C-alpha cells in the first residue's frame, strides 16, 4: 500500500477559481489540467464548459440527491398519497410527522438508536485503547518479533471480511480457551472491531513520522513510555486519531452483516438490522421515516467531518 | 585491560536491562491487540479450515469428514449458478462502477465551479448505511407504485418487473450496489488526477496532441497504477456481494441472484450446515486471495 497520509492539498482549481474573480476568465495558466486553458477561454470553450457544468450538476443531483429527496418527502406522505399514481412531487399535507411517530413506536427507534450508539462508542474506545498502544509499541518501542507481529496484523487485510464471517461467528459463540459465548452481548461488536489491521497500519505509519529526537529528549528527562505516549505522541497525532475515530464509528453504524449474525435478539439489534427485519410488516411511509432516522447520524457526521473523511479516503480509503 | 572489560560489561548491563524493560513495556502495550487479533482474525482463519473439514451440529462432538463438505457443496445445483451469478454481478458492476467514476473524476477535475458540491453529493450515498440504501431502492423497484416504473411511465416506456423477473433481478442488484459505491472511486481518481504535473499536458500540447490524445497518452498512463489497484479492489469487494441479494431477493427468482456469499450464508443459517458454508467460504477466500496477492504486488510497485 503506497497510500501516504498527507494533509489535504488545496485543490488547484480552488486557487484558479480565486483568481478567476479578478481576471474574469475561466482558466488561468497557474495550473492546468487535461483541457488547455486557451481552449477554455475561447468563446466555444466557454460554451462547452457551461454545458458540461450544467450537465454534471443536473445529473449528479438527479442521481444522488433525488433518491434522498424522495425518501425524506416519502416519509412525510400519508399511505394513500404514497400509493397514488402518478406520485406527488411535494407532500400534500405539508409536514406530517405521523409516520415518524408511528415508526418510533413500531420499531422502538429510541432503543435501537441507543443500542447503536453504545456499540459504536464502545468499539471506538476499544479501538483507541488497543490499536493506538499497539501501533505505538510497534513503531517506537520496537520489541523483538515486532516485525513478525506487524506482518501478521497487516496480513489480515488480505482476508475479505465476508469469507471470514462464518468462522468468526463460530468463534464468538465459543471463544477458544475462555469458552465464553459473546452472542447478544456488545463485546461481539467491540472486540472484533479493535482487531483492525488497517488502523494499525495508518497509526503506525503516522507514529513512524514523529522524529525520534523528540521522544528521546523526553526519555532523557525521565518520562516513561506511557507518559511519552500520552503527553507527546497523542497530541501530535490528533489528525490521524480523528480519521481513525470517524471511520471506526461510521463503520460500526453502517455495518449490517456482522450485527445481523451476532445480535439476533430484538432488544439488542442495531438500527439497520432491526429496520430490515421489520421492513415487511411496516407501512411504507413509516418504514421510510425509519430509514431517514437511521441515515441522519451518518449524514451529520459527513457534514461536520467532510474534510477528514475525504482526506482519510484518499489517504488510505483503499481498504479491501 | 581488566578494567576496560569491566567497564564495558558494566556499561552493557544497564543497556541490557533497559532492553528487557523496553520489551516488557512494548508487550504490555501490545497484549490487547495480540489477544484481539489472535481471537478475531488469526484463529478464525484456522477455524475456517477446520469448519470445512468437519461435520458439526454444535451439539454433539464434531466429526472429521475429510473433503465431504466440498463434495456436497460442489454437487449442489446452486453451486455453479452462484459462481456464475457472482462473476456476472462483478463484471456488470465493473462496467458502470469502474468506467463512470473515472470519467466523472476527469470532468470534475476540469470544472472550476460547484466542485465542493459535486464531491459532496457523489460521496453522500457512500456514507449512508447500506441497509438504508438497499431498502430505499427496494421501494423504488416496487412494480406497483415504485419510483422507477413511474419514471418509465412518464417516458411512455412499459413498466419492468425489476426484482421479480429473473432477467432483470441481477441487474437491479448491480444498480443499487453501484449507486452506493460510486463515490469513493470518483474521489480517489480525482485525488490521483490532481497529482499529474501540469508540464506533461503542456508538453503534449506543444507536440500538437489533441484532447483525446492527451487523455490517452498523459492522463491514463499517469493514473495507470491507481486504476489497476482500484480494479483489483473493486473485484475483491464486489465478489463478496451479500447484502443486496439477502435483503432484496433472497436469491430468487429461480436462483437468479444467488451469489457465493449468499449461498454460504444459506448453508450455515438456513440449512444448518456450517461445514458446507465453511467449504464455500474457503473456496471464495482462495479465489479472492489471488486478487489480493496481485494487488499487493501492484501497490508495492506503485510505491517505488
């Protein structure tokens, strides 16, 4: 994997856009892409540019936003209005929250949201505690067999998650040596989430880039490895900790197959699994309302942490 | 002499002790990860092999049955259907899911307006929980009042039965899956395009290369490795397709959407045959590991 975690570079086009205001031209010679700036500044070039831009705006909005618009407005329509042909583009009754109320009661959405938050938070805590310390040990303390351990952890990236699902399920039913059954407990989500080779990879890579002198100076002053980790390494590593945190939490929230297998109890389900298992028995408008509720947290996270998420994606989103 | 040796030894001893101390601390830090990886990553790989070689009902003691599970699974009429469907799904998903993001990224890279909006919009479906996207599309596919047939009707095209017909069901699954995943590829290609040095385009232009020739001789060679890496990753990801057939069709109609991962699930949880499921998982794993190994080679090459 050759994916270095770099700070998001300002897209060149943004720089170009800035100067556009002054020159009144579409393209400047500061940075160029496939299309020649001269061609873009001709009359024909500009016409083509605006047509392409309009096409992209319309098609992307129709393909990616319209389905979400349909979902949000669908949840505000009554059952009769939903089955009406042709369908209404705007909900007739204005904002009708009945289907949300119905979904909340039918599905016990409050409990489901609480469950999912508990699983995501716990997974995040375990991932932080376990993967950060491990990556720090592998990067800075370099114990004997460190390379072998790292190799073993990175090798797990080669195993596609779906094919390991059955043996992992069987393992969770009866943990080797301990003989504990984790089925229907949060541990079945928390602990496997921490065994994430990709996090180890990202964190170790970042720790490797911290200059040795910095840590040695602290060591001279008598700081213990734990103290160095806590007071020096962690504050420096905030960007990568942010990326790992967001991805861990979002992944648990979005996951479907694993919670489907290990949390079959209705009281313990995640929101995704519960919506699916009850989808057959619910009227379409309250089902759609439930879908909206399940997606709001991820959309909010995306709004807030957009830059981190996109940086993490291009840095190392190339996970198998 | 004596003194110098003694001094050396004295100097080495604290160093040795420090090394032991360092190793102890390091393993103290590592113990949590080692336990987690051992239990939830390394052991399950071994467990998969054991599972596939045993008959196990999780009540009485498991029996070693050699390759019996493999024989049972392969002689199942759904076995080859599942592989053909999986390959068909992967190929169809590549047609849209591989070409469209690349060209979208090329166009996005040329635009000077609305870039932030377009990037945000294309990645939004990737953030949604997959279960939400799939259930949303299930509603769109509804033959009665679903959105898609309404749109077709608007253009006076006869309605399709989407998930209910064996000729359109697999394609319908590909559409959902592509919609959910298009964004990450687009943004990754966009990042790759931004690293292409301007001089290359300028030089090509001075040599009289037109737009298409610049695309062919500059853009594609410069992004060749990332294109290859993404191809392999997409093959690995789509060949594991499970949630779409599980939630939308249950493998039907007439096994038209049974995939290998779905068959694996069915063996374990519907037929109670974990041995058969394990055997299928192992076969899928072997196929996918071939792609993983190529992927590793390619990405190592990219690093140099």
